[in-house]
C-alpha cells in the first residue's frame, strides 16, 4: 500500500456536511409506508449513524514492530530529489474508528504531518535508522504518534460539534417528515371522492369512560398501505401506571394485609383498583385477568396492554416474566408493565439486579424516558419483528417484610 501524507487530502468539514446531506436525502427518499411503520427512534438512530463519522482512537499500548526491511526511498538534497536503498523500521498501531479521518484536514491543523499507511484497523508509520540508536528511533516514533494524536484531537472536536448538531436536527426532521406524510394522507382522505377500503384498514384507540380521554382520529386514508393499529394512548398508559403505583404504596403500608397473599390475589386487588378508575366502552371492566398473573386489555386476538405480576425469586424471575410477556401476539406500540413483588426489605439492591437482567434480554432495545427507584422504563421489540415495539415499565413492589418510609415512594 502506498504511504500518504496524513490529514491533507480534503477538508473534514466538507465530509461532515456531505454526510448530513446524505441523511436528509435518505429521509426524503424513504418509502412513506415503511417510514410511518418503523419505530421513530429506530429511524432517528439510523439517520444519525448515516450523518456522522467515528473519529479514530489509537491503541498505542498494542503497537508492535514489523521485521526491518530495505526499500527504495526518495530523499531531497538542496531541493533535488534522489533515491537511495535504505533500511526501514515499520511500527503498526491499531485503531478504532473511521480510517478516512486520517486523510482529512480539520478546521485546526498543522502543516507538519508524517507519512503513513492507513489500513482497516491499523496505522503504519516508519523510521529510517540512518545511524541512530534505539532510543532515538523510539523517540522518532513517539514524536510522530504525538503529532498524529494532536491532529486527531482537532478532528474529534469538529466531529463532536457536528454530532451535537445532527442529534438536534435529525429528530426534528424525522418528526416533521412523518407529520407531513400523515397530513398529506389526511388531506387526501378528505377530498370527498370515494376511496376503495381495505379489509385491514380498521383502526381505533381504546376509549375509557371514567377518565376524560380524547380518541385518536385516524389520519391515514383507507387506501394507504400503512394504517395505525389499536393502541393504548400514552396518557391512559400513564394513568394506569399511576393507579398501580398508588396501589403499590397502599400495599407497602399494609404488610399485615399482604404478607399471606400470592401473585394471583395481589393481581386481583390491582384489578379492582384499575377498574374503579377505568371503564371500557362496551363492558363494565376494561382490565381483565387471564391465567394466574396477567392484567390485560385485549383487542380482537391481541393484547395492547399486558401487566405481568411476579414475586422475586432471583434474576431468572425477570427473564421468565419477559419471555412470558413477549410470547403474546402484539400490535405495534404495545404497552406493558412488569410488577415485581419483593419480599426482601433490600428493595434497592434487588431492583438494580432486576434492571440489569432486563437489559440482558435479547429483545431489549433501549432505555425509556423514566428511571427512578419506583419505576424504570424500557423499549423491547416483539419476537421476530424489530419494528414492533413494546414499551415496558418495571414497577418494584415491597410486599410484607419491613416497609420503607412513605416518602421514598
């Protein structure tokens, strides 16, 4: 491979601007149905990856020497080039990051740059002994690496500034693009001419009566390939979790009442509280029990809310509960809650173990918006389909044992 002068073949700023334009172009060219169907966070993550570049980081501790070899090298004498056969020592330095950064000039730069070979995952620099001792040759290599790392520091500063801008711009661009596509379809649907309906075009949100809930109006035409699916609204989800948290606090303050109860009995108490607050449009109860531990809202043959109750018996309790939750057929944006009943007073330690176990699950995607001692949010994907997301809230319950002060909850 031919050596090149580092950080001198084009401007880094031009490359970063080109990456930003590439992400915008990809967003505009994205198939509309796919863009609307994919989780927004996944689209944002992908476009941020497209629009950014990883600055290399040298692993100097893993550097190693190649065997010495002779090469024909060009020298200059009073400006005149001449070639001489000389011995060359090569130092190989591993790195992580994008190799292209080594070729581009940052906004801050030095005119004194070494020659090197840039390969995938490794940088090769070299020195000519020319009568020098080992200490002098090592100092030569260290000096070259110091200059390279100084230049990488300047490159990293440019890249991080670009990254911050992209992380601000991309979410807004994605939201605006999706909103425009939905608005276009809404306008199309309201022009007045008949549109051929699809068998799978029915879409609705579960209405509740005891709380004031505004049903979501479908914003897509019946002819569109993408259609919203039954979903529990975020406000209703938060209200349901608030009911569960309030009931959790009440149970924690009454250890003499709960110490003899099993999962199913505690579940039934929670169902009473939930249905005292929420009522289905067509039936008295919208929250129903299924099996021993489930709290469900079911639409047709699928669950849009799943609450799983488990008594902590070790990390496997969490894994088993998640596997059970994920075994259900789900719609996109299913909401779920894992109610973890803890009979040990060291709730904080057990909760930390439970959170760690959640993040080890193969369907785990990312943390959600809430992380507090009484609730942790996560996003999972459905079995076999990464575009269908399950929003999970982990709610730890102290059942019997020593109660925590009420102010902690």
